[in-house]
C-alpha cells in the first residue's frame, strides 16, 4: 500500500510541503533564460522574454526578438526589436508590457506585441542614461523607478498620469548602490538603497541614513534586498551571509539567520500565505535554495546537479545514454545535449583510423548548428592530438571568426588567419593578425603578404601613421606612391627643429609632388619653402620670432611693427589678392593706432574694398574722428550706414532723403532721440510723408 505522506517534507515545526508538477511549459526555448530579459506579469499573467538583447549587430537577422508567452509557455505573439537598447521589462496591473530603454524612453505594448504608446522619463535620464530600472505597483497605479548614470534616482508613481519626480541626492555617492528597492508607505513612494554597510532612505525632500532594528554589528555590507508584494516586509542579505527579515517600516525585526554563504544570491523573494502570519523568504543561488521563516527555522535544499551524473556518463563514453537522460529531463540544449556532443566530438578527433575528411564530416553531420557548440574548441583538441589539417577543416564550421583566428595563428597558418580576419570585418582582429605577421615574417615577405590583402595593407598604413612613421615611408616607396611620399615629407618637416632640416624635408616633398604631377601641392610647398626662408631673414633682421607664422600673420606683424616695405615685398612676392591685403593692412594699422599711415594708405590708390571698412574699423577702435574722414568717400548705397556709424545723423538723413529710400529713412529714425535729434527726425518724417503721397 502506498504511503500518501512519503512525498511531504517538513518546513519548520508545524508545516509540511510537497513538490509536484502542475503543468509542462509548452515553449521550446533554445536560449538560457539567464541570457534573456524576462518579466512575468503578476497573478499568473503572461511572460515577456527578450532574446539576443546583448548583441550589437545591426543586421535584421541578428535583432533581438521580443516574445510574449502565456503562463504555460504558449507563444502569444513576437516581434523583432527595432528600437533602442532595452534595460528592463515589466508588466502593468492591466497586463500591458513596459519596455524601458537605455535613453529613458518607455514603450508600451499589449500582450499581442501591438504598440500602444510611449513616454520619456525626462531629459536628465536621457543625458545620463539608465543604469537600472524597476517597475512597481502601488494604489496609484503602475510606476517606474530609474537609476541613472549620474547615480541619481527618478520615478513616476503612475504611468497613466505621468508626473516625474527627481529624488534627493545621496551625499558622496560615486558608484551605483549595491542594491535598492521601491517602498510604499503611508501613500508615499520612497526608495531604499544600500551603499556598503549603510542604508539610505530617499523620500520626496530628503535623504536619511537608517539602521534596521536588531541588525548585528558584524553583519557586513548589504548585497541584496527584497520587498514583499504588499510592501509590508523587507529582507536584507549581507556579504557575511547574514539575512535580516523585518517590517519595511524598519521599526521591527521578525527574525535573522546566518546562511554561511557569502556570495550574493541569484534571487531573493518573499513567500507569504494569505490570511496567515507565517512569512518566509526564499533565497536561491545557482545550486542551492533556502527558505528562511520567521520562526528562525531554515530549510535548505541542495540540488544534486544532473551535471555530475552526465559528466560521469561522458567519462565512460556512454554518450547515447547521457543524451537520452537530457531529453527526458528536458534540459536546454546548452546545458545538456550540446555539452555531451562537444565531449563526443573531442573524443572523435582522437580516432586515428578515420581520415581527416571523414572525421570532420561526421562531426558536422552530428553537431550541425547546435547551440552552445564551439567548433574552435574541438579543433583545438584535434591540433593538440597532432591533426592540424583536421583542425583547419573543423574551423571551417566555426561561425565566429574571433574563435577561428587565434587557433590558426597558433597553428602557424598566419595567411589563412589573415584572410579569415578580413572576412570577419573586425578591424581589431585584423590588426592582431597583421602585427603577428610583422613579428613572424621578414620585412620583404611581410610587405609582399600585405600587397595581396588591400584591407590589411590599408589598416597597417593607419597603424604606421601613428606608431611607425619610417615604416610608412618604406611602404610608399615600395608602391611608388609619390603623392603620399610628399605628404609624408611635409608631415616630417614639422618635427625638424632646425630650419635647414625643415626646408630639406619640404624640398623632398616638392620633388615627390612633381613626380606625382600634383602642381597645386608642389606650388604650395614651394611657397612654404620661400616663406620659411624669408621668415628666417626677418627673424635675423628684427630679432623677433617670425618662424612658423602663416603668411597672413607674417604680413600683419610686419605692419604692426612698422615695416611697411617688407610687408609690401611679401604682398608682391606671394601675390596676395588686393582685397585681402587691404583688409589685412587697415586692420593692422588700426591695431597699431597708426591713423596717419592709414589715411595715407587710403589715398595711395582706389580702394578695392571701398571705404566703408575704413569707417567700420575706425569706429571699432573708438576713433570716430578718423572715421568721419572716410564717410563722405563711401559709395552712395553705403553712405547712410557710414554716417550713422560716425554719429552724423543729419548727413545720414540727407543721404536717405536723397535716395528716396523709406527703409533707410526708418533706419536713421530708429537712431534718433527726442532730446537731441528732433530736427533730424522732423526732416525725415516730412520726407517720408511726401514720399508716401506719391
């Protein structure tokens, strides 16, 4: 006769529990749930799951996939995720899915993956990004709390009536808290966070340090906290394995327990029976589960891992039996079948009675694209067994170039490694192989190898530009690339300290530009050589630094120092455009305050830039007296502006009236004041009235 109580186990002194399967999940997940973003709705609602969220590829096939399942694992809907990087998923009480992005945008979908709307958590979150997020439920509705990259908290208590709150700053907080939670007390939403051995409570206006009652002084730093669903209870876990349970008001301790496990748990949740005072916290690690109750009893379950059994079967080469057990236990492929097949393949490569082609084909036929299989690890085992060609054939099945290349380099197949690295499009990987080749091959062979790989050659040139300039010259010489050789010599000239060395480098550049038939570059280089030589003479003659100044600054400094003939010499020799030279000279003369020379220059010949610049520069230097000399010489269309600049509103008015230009009249009127310019204003108003009559 069966014993009906055989599968019941004690929990504390008065309670018993049993474990049985309610139903089988219908999903067939290939991914480990730990590698996905997962959110289960309250009260046995739907489950949202985002796959491939950590991937950075932009191709449509590699996009993360958002799937929504029923509580029993039936797929309700799925869409490829095309928006920003997701940080957290969560459900509202009405079973809408909240998708919280790194930029603080929250997108809302129904349980059929149909988009409803979105909102933002504010500019501060946008600027500093989201480090962590939590979705919570209060009597106000569903809320969202955000921890930003600036280590500040923002939250809204009701997403349907969005009001953002920026919580007070935690003094001296320079890194994210070790753990934090949202509490709701007396209709106020607050945040509890831990920094080392300190607990802080953030409310609407202040940040305060709190200490749980009865907390052991040697408890250590807080690693995790859990709040019960009704916000009444709080559990804290420290780095000494100490567990404190009490009321969330932090006014009463329920119990404490030392788990003797120092590593942070994967999960810690409250388990409470309706209408019962019995409360417990379930604490889970990878291979261990604890239930801590308020009767200070602890029930601990050690999960005897199936991996131990499977490893023993694999060691005995009982692969089919191990696979059958995995299938029976419905282990994920990565945990079970993939691991066993990888062991089988590593054993297979050691068999010497089969050819490389046969072994590689058999392994690929059996493994295919099974998740969790690393062909590079199997190839490495083949190489360790002395089967290099088999290893190379197996690497052809490895989809990750980053795994292929290191082993190819180890096997002295550097050229093949270079081809694989280039195919991957990973520039860091290409650099790794190129630098390996550089150390492995002699200089000539190395250059010839790069000649056959344009991508690698281009990347190596970029490397040489920053790290090995002389090698770059050798590459250009080998290619007869005279244009780049010219550029190289120009760049090198700036590192020469002596003028002779600089001119010599520029002369080399000039020769290369002529060979490249680049007349513009050759002429510019020739002018630079000429300028350097002139600057050296100027420096010697006037005992003042002129080297490395631009042509513009050289001429300007000569004028500022009163060396007008030398400035004229450069103007003619370098064929500086007239307009540019006139602007340059009057600016320098005004800076020097040499108004006499400026007036003399204005009369030397007709100004190619007109005379308004003379007015403007004089006014800029607060010299209206000089400016008035040039106002009458300004062209008629600019005369009103010139007279206004010098403060002669009467003549400005006459010019505007003469032009019969209402816009100019209005401009002059805008400058008039009633106390000093009444006559001018009257004259302008009269002229405007006559103009309007016509």
